[in-house]
């Protein structure tokens, strides 16, 4: 089983059925699997804060959801996370494709890629960097448990070492 299949199975085990995302080629392997699976309702958003709003609304009506974005998109939704998710204690798993990493070809992606983890630290959010398939199911499953037990967003930073993005 590849990384995308493991990720999708982990979401299913955690009963996370609504996925909102801003389209990105590096996460396409996972979002395509979810779009093809009737368990999931997948919603493409135009901006990351819109995806956060969809996820918060989903949680408010009792449905678990997750958000997928690029690291550059984290900058677009910091206010939604800090002023909505955190004070309302909304647990949302955030899958963030880290740009500005190994093999990056676009200089504009480097600064936000480097700033992603420090921003998550400043917000007090737990985050896990996914670099390979070893222990992937254990890491994702444990972090999803933490997300819902703590009622706070948890971030997963997906690197090119995991999905072969810029390295392919």
C-alpha cells in the first residue's frame, strides 16, 4: 500500500468523511482516491480559508472533516485557524504539502515553506512531518486521535520525500 492509500485508510478509520481542499498536484494521488470512494464527500475550495470554513461547518453539524492545502495556503488561512478553530476548539486535521523543500523549482514557495512549522508552533498546534511510508499509519492514526481528544487542529506536513512531488 502506498502513502496515499495509507492516508485515505487512516481517514476512514477515524470516520473523517468530508474533505475540503485547494487543488494541488502533489496531493492529487490522495484526493483522487477519496473522490472515487463513496465514503468521502470531497469539496474543492477556491481558497484555504474557505476550506477551513467548510471543515468548521461540517464539525458543527457532527461530521468529521479534514483540509488539504499547500504551505503557501497556510498563510491565507491563519486568521481562520487562530480566530475560529482555536477559540471554538474545532478539531481539524490539516494536511499541508510543504513547498520550498528538496527539489523546489519555484523560489516564491521557499519562504512560506520555511515558515510553516514555526507558524504552527506559534499557534501552539501539534504537527508531524511525513517523509516516508514507515510508520505512516501509526503516526497519522495517533495524531488524529490527539486532534479529536484535544479538540484542536493538528497538522501533517507532507514532504517531497513522501509524495515525490518536486523530486519526480
